C-alpha cells in the first residue's frame, strides 16, 4: 500500500507543477487582439494627483453609463480626441468642469484615447465617440484638450437649427484666423452630425480634417454660427496650453496624402469608421467623473497608406493578425 508521506509528496509536486505553469503563462505574449499598449497609459496617475480609476464589469464595457444630469433639456457629450497628453488632461478636466458648471451645462467628458500604432486620427476618434455617446446625449462638443476657454460669455449652449456653433471662432482663436476655420471647439447637434455623416476617416496625422468638415457643413445646407459680442480678442479669450517644442505635431505627408486630403471626401464618415473599443474606464480626476475609451482604429493601407508613413504599424498589425 502507498503510505501517507508518499501521497503528500506527490501532492506537493503536482501543486508546484501547476503554479510553475501559471507563472510561465503569465509571461507569454498576448493574443492578436492586443496590438495596443500592454498597460493602461493612464494608470500611472492612479492614486496620485487626484486621479482614481474605477474598474468596470465586463458586461458594462461597451455601454455608455447614464450620468445624472437632472431634468436638463439638453445634454452635451464633450468629446476629447486624445493620445499621450496626460499633463494637459489633468488641467483640462477640472477647468472645463468648473467652467461648464458656472453655465449650468449638463455634460460628461469622454476622452477618446487612440491606442493603435497608426498615426493620430482626430476625426475618426470623434466619429467613434459620437457613436458611443449619442443615445444619451443630444449634442456634442468636439474639443481640443489643449484649448481652455477663459471668457464666461463663451456659452456652450445647444446649437441653433441653423447649424454648428463654433466656440473658437477665427476672431477669437489664439492661432487660426481664416474665415472657414471650424477647429478647436465646435458644438454640433446630434441630428446634424448624422446628416453630414460625421467626419472623414482619411485624415491621418495632423491637420485639414476640420477644413473638410466645413465643406460637409456647407453641403448639408447648414451654416456655422459663432459667439457674438465677445469684448476680448484672440490673445485673452483662450488659454492654449500646447507646447510645440515638447509635443511636435505630425505634419508629415507621404504617398498621395497631400493630393487626396485636399478633396471633399464622399466615401468615408460616421457610417463606415472601422474600430474596436478595447476598454472603457470610468476615472475620477480631482473628483470629476470622466469616461476613457481605449480605441483601436483600423486602417486600410490600400486606400489610405498615409496612416503609416513608415510601414511599421501595418507590418505589426499583419503579424498580430
């Protein structure tokens, strides 16, 4: 017969084998779904500087959470296209919350965090954010993270039936002053954004997506309205916290990008943006609830090869899949 000591020895050996196997598996690379950063880039702020990450159940991952806005007639989704701008975000959230609270604007901040290896695509991120939030919110603010309003007469109100409300107009923006400029901060009704089929998805890298969106506004028979009777000008209406030396803009043009992005895009928009939402985080920044969407954009390199001028991101994605 087998004695007790032998049985115990076999049990201990088996347990050690299982634990060793778990340790090995924990070191193995993840599957093809993870072509994003392996750690949450916002996690380093958790527990510091007033930042708290609230974990969510898997069943809630891809559903926008209802936020208590009382009996407000209108609710604004503040959409912030984002990549590696942590310092600006920590300034943006408390500033915008206090600013909008003074105006009584019912809103929630959605940070649209691009986690793929392709070049930054502001317009596609806005399309994704709109799809995520539009069931609960009847207008959006397309908002740069580095542009902070200073004048309380800049009202983030529900846009009129005429068309989008451009808060950062060319007479007020600290940098851009041409008549057709609609960048920086633009408020758009839900039905108008759908009417225009959102924004073009072909603008990888920095610039021009807003100019193309202006043409969409015009083609839809809408017009841009802007704040009136603002007493101050372009030097003291906004705080522009972008450091061009620390964060250089991706202005590179490759393949036939320059030619293609100077045209009105009739093929892409809200109805065919390709993406995955890998994770949804509910985060507190200075006790303000913010929703972070980790977004993996997809690029068809045959149609827009300029999403990756180096070719390394496309190659990495091909290996992963």
